[in-house]
């Protein structure tokens, strides 16, 4: 009861059109974090048990797709990373658009704090890594410690209950969203090789088709799924990472419904009045049934496409696709690896230090400068102790960090070192952040 009252009193300061989907999003992410941990543990066990060789053999199994001129041969891991993760990044695109149009990031004054803090939390970790790995192939890993895993971070926050003010939770969510924007930009700009401008032009033309169809009020989801699949294939062939197609399509999704509340209410009243009359002829009854079907369509179209898609896809990406990604990528085989030497390697240290030290220094320092300069303010009900604790939790980098690792390193040995750094840094950040926030007094409900 206490936590419910805390939320409701603070909600009056936050637009209901944002707080409800944001709260559902945070609850879903917190729950999915447990599934994600389970998938990572299974991957590590699978890779290190006596039959551990089967882990790589299974995920490197080739899948051949031949459809007319289309001839694709990809490993099962590539199918997960390049195809299924496109849906994950599509949902990320939807979340970013919701946040920038309806959430805290739509208000410049409210967005300044999380945005500046997120930039600091990306730049400082990258600099720490690069300071330790400034040359050779290892230098390509500078983008790995920049990411924050929303599911894990919000999962830790959920364990703390009402110790974290609602606005502080939204601050962490906004920081993670801006962090995602930065990660997407890094992937697009720095981890894209061998561009095919022909296929890129095809992708751009298909994006224009989607844009024009949206403004012509084309409502059939089947049309957008077909065009979206074509967009994915064109981006995949262009050399740009295919998952960015999902982000771009998410940005193009409308945030407003096709029908307004007045039209829905008028239709609902007329239909309900007719439906309640039992003394009707067969012809009148068929007419009413037609009205009810039309009302069902209007009801569906009275919810924005962004909300419908996010509500429909988010559980699938959180509980199936992202855990499957962890299962396919988190299996580091420690047999034959000198753990002592690995923990001393600059790649491992750079990633771990970037996540732990880089995040707390970058986020806290950037937020402090923003507040001191008057550009931003602390979240309502929050103290600097909250900001420091949340900054440490920002060092839980898992899903996107593993994703960038796969793009940065072709050498499996270097990738394994980076993964060890991700595991170590994320674990330290999670435990330390929890303990720091656990010591913060429970905020006064008033």
C-alpha cells in the first residue's frame, strides 16, 4: 500500500499519457532481467560443461535460405543477432520515440538533465577504455562500455522498492534511452564497413514508401510488415547493420491514433443503444452486428500504432528474443583460458573500468555540472545519493555491450576478453549500486 500511495502522489506531476506506459515498461523490463540472467547462466554452463564444444558448434550451424534471387547463408547466431534482434531494436526505436514525443525528453528543461548525464556516461567510459587500448585491433572495442542494460538496471531498482523516488526511476529510464540513442549512432557510424550505396538507395526509397503510406493513412499492418521486411533485407545487403532498420522503422511509427475520443464516444453510444434493444428484426440485428464490428475497428484504431506495437512486441523481445541473444552470445568457454592473465588484460580491464568507474564519474559529474550551471535540476524527491547510486547501476552493460562486442572484434579470443570484462564490470556495478542505494533513507511520501 505504501509504494502505491507514493506512486500516485508523484504521478500528479507527470503527464498520465506518459507515466502509465513508462511504468508498464519499467515493470516489464525489471521482470525480464531475471530471465536474461537465467539465459546468461545457461550459456556459461553450456559452454563450460564436458560437452561444452557443442555450444559453438550449435550456434555456428549454417542456415541456408533460397528464395528466387535471394540466397542467404547465415549461422544460427547471425540469425539471432541480425534478424531477431531487429525486432528488439524496433522496440527500442518505439521507446525512444515515445520518450521524445510524450515523455520527459519531450520537455527541454526536463530532458536536459538525463541527456547531459547520459552523454557523460558514454564519453568517460569510452575514454577510459581507449586510454588502455589505444592501438591495434583492441582499440575497436571503445564502444563496448558505453551501453547501459535497461532490464538489469531496472531490475535492481525494483528490488529496492520505495527507496527510489518515482522521478529517480524515470531519470534512470531517460538516461538509458539517451544511452540507446548514442549506442545506435555509434553502431551506425563506427561499426559499419563495406557500404553498398545501391542497396542503401533501395532502403532509403522503401523508407520513403513507409513515410508516404503513413501520411496517406494506410492502416493495414500487413502492408507495413511486408515493406518492413524488404527494408530489413535492403539494409542488410547495404553493409549497414541490419538492426538499424528496426530503429528507423520505430522512429516512423505514428504516436497518435487514427480516431479521436469524440468519434469513438459517439460511435460507441450509438452502437450500445442499438445493441441493447432486443426487439429487433433479423435485418436490424445484422445491421447492429455490422455496427459492432465497425466499433471494434474504431476501438483498435483509437489506440496509437506506437502503443499497439510496443504493447504487442515488448513481451516477446524482453522474454524471448533478448534472452535468446544472451544464450547465443554469453557462452564464454573458460577451458584453456588463463583467468588470471585475462583479468589483467587491457581489454578486460578497459571494459570493466569503463562500466564501473566510467559510468559513475561520467553520469555524476555531467549531472553536477548541468545542475550547477542551471541547465538542469535534480529529479523531484531525489538527492545526490540517488544520482550516484543510479550512476553506478548505469554500469550494468550487458545486452548492447555484448552486441557491440560482436561488431568490434572478429577474433574470438579478444571477444571473450571483452565478455569477461562485461560480466565482471556489470556484476560489480549491480552489487555496488544496490548497496549504495540501500543506504539512502526512504524518501518522505509527502
